[in-house]
C-alpha cells in the first residue's frame, strides 16, 4: 500500500487532496513540527532531506509535491486530473504544475521570512516584492475567468497552487489580487479539498 508521510500545516495536504479525490487506498503517517516550526528529525528517517510530502510505494521513495502528484495521478488515477499526455493542454498544465514551486513560491517565501524576522534589506525586499507581484499577476491572468487553471476541469496544478494561496492569504498578500482570492474560494469549496482538511488538518497554522 502507498504510504504518505504528512507534515502538519504543510504542502503535503496537496497529496491528501489528490488521494482523497481519487479514492485511492493509502496509509497516512502524520509528523509533527517542533517549537521552531520545523519538521522533527523523524522525517529524515523517511528521506535524507527530512521534508514532506514524502511517499513510499514499495521500494520507491519520492519527495517534491509536483513529482508526487504526477506519479499518483498517472499510476493510481489513470491520468485523472491531468490533460491527456502528448497534448498542448498537457504541456501547459505541466508548466503550471512546475511553475508553482519554481517561480511563485521563492519570492513569496522571501517576503514571508522578512515578515517573520523583522524585515529584509532594502535591496532584497525590493527584489522579492517585484518578483512576487509579477508572479501573482501572471497567475491571476492565467486563471482568467476559470474557474480553474485549465478552464472547466480541476487538475493537479490547481491542487499544487492551493498551498501558495493559503500562504498568501495568511500573510495578507492575497487581498491585492481579487481574481486569485475568488479562485482560492472556489478551490476551498471543492469536496476533495475539504476532505483533505478533515483528514490532514489545516494548511496553515492558526494565528491563535
């Protein structure tokens, strides 16, 4: 049976969403965070990077959300939540899937680190603000009238984007992008997303 190693309030909720939407049988192993909010050392026993999500499927161990989403959708979902392989739509979809962590998340994380540590240098803050704004505007334009990234069909690219939107809302950086805020509301209304929160807990820690 496939095993998902899930870190509370983390990216691994994306994987729970897909597994629940597919109805795939899996074992969930939940890992806690320490007082510094970092993963405890037990995750490093699963994979040397000590990060989540991580899946174990037989002798295969995988990390990285996009890789895991692709693997599960193809192996256990017969390509559900993805456009058909070899099509123009699939190429565009895969670009969105990889874009989330490669282009959108880095400047967002720099901004968040600045919030948590009392500020960034003027040069770094200017750089991160510019790159973050460019990425958010690009994403908002890409969704357009939606309702999802690829139009009418929910895909794993939408699932991948969910964590970033939760982080943006948490940090107060989402309100400047009403199209993305509306899209985020649509994602949260999806039954698979709601089931993922029931199973794995919230994406973002409570402010209380």
